[in-house]
């Protein structure tokens, strides 16, 4: 009897074992605002604009408070579970957003980074925005180099994102469960698509020409008309591809296929984990050009 294929629980990749802060500060009554809301209360560690929803400051682990323009790091769990937050503005002086910094801010809708050619965030940590299910808008800065594992997992309202060319690393399950998301640009220097990185995403553009490894489940449960793979790819993991479907009567010659840049001979040299025969249901077309 053939064993039924089990769907992996990719959410199990998340390490959220560390407890969230006991005191939520979700009740605005717990926070004292002074002098046009640009100062802070030493107990809460936050500064808000007059609507109490746009946060301008964070609380650092060394118990010292800074204006956001004076700091380099937004610490782990700094804003975890803040249900009142709807908009965040991050100054270009901030270089790192650490693990779980904004995890489960379920009403957070917008994250804005101040633009600067030479300064800005270079690292977004593991699960930094995980569970921000209302997040609709985030324009990643051109300084960004690394996106951690599960960084945006479960951001089911996120509709569009362009990942800048400065990014060289995107972690496991980084955009898992972003079901409304269209990824219209991937960084040209990306070499590895990690495990489950874009699983359950609405749409992903053609892979850049330097990608060498596509890990297991990388695009599983995405639904696309076709899927382009550059000839630079050397390894494809189990169940890595999206489900390819044609949704209407209008289609071109490339729809319904895995589109490979190289020849059939080059395709056969790729190491593919096809142990359970998952690849057998795909049709591959060779010598295809990358689409814009």
C-alpha cells in the first residue's frame, strides 16, 4: 500500500519558544506622553505620535532609552505582541532589526524605512515581523543584505514586495504563508533559495541567473502559470516547485511548463531529490529565455 504523502509543517521551523514579555503595554493608560508626544516614559520605553499608533522610539535591553535616530539596533522582542501598533517609521541610522522584534503585532499595517544611499537597515532577523497578519506595505531599503528565517511568516495581507539587489541571503520560511504576496523582483545576487522560503506565496517572478540551489519546499503551494529556472541551478530539493496551473482559456506557449534556460543535457546534470516522484507531474521546456 502506497504511503500517503505528508505535508510538512513548515511553521515548525519557527523558534518562538522564548516567552513574550509578560507586560504588554497594550493599554495606552500605561504610557505617559509628554511635550507633544516626542518624549517618553521611563517605565514603558516608548514614544508615540499624537494618535498613539505611530511608534518613534524603542526600548533597548540595557534599560536606556534613545530616540530612534540615535540607535543602531532594534532589539529582540522589543515590540513583540503590541496590538495597538499600526505604523512604524524606521530611521536610516538603524542597522539591524533583531529576532522577533515585531512578532505578532497583529494590527501593524505599514513599515517605512527612511531612504539614504549610504545608511540603513542591513539585517532583518528571524521572525522579526512574523505573525503581522495586517501588514500591507513594506518597502525594503536598498541597504538590506540579509532576511532571516521566518522574517515575514504569516503576513497574509502583504500584497507586494520588491527585494533589493543588495540582499544576498533569504532565510528558511522567510515569506511562508504570505498568500496575497506578489514577489515582483528577486535580488540578482541570490544564490540559494532556502527551505520553504516562498511556500504559500501568491506569485514569484523568474529566478535570477545566479541561483544555484533551490531547497525543498521552496515554492510549494504557490500556484503559477509557469516557472522559470536558470541554467546556473545545480540542486533542486524535494517538492521545491510551485503548482503550475492555467486558470483560463488565454495562455501562451510557455504556460503549463517548468521553463529551463539550458539544454536537456544540462537539465539532466542537475542533482534533483525526486525520491517520492514529485517531479514526475511536471513538464519541462528547454532553451527558454528569462522573462522580464
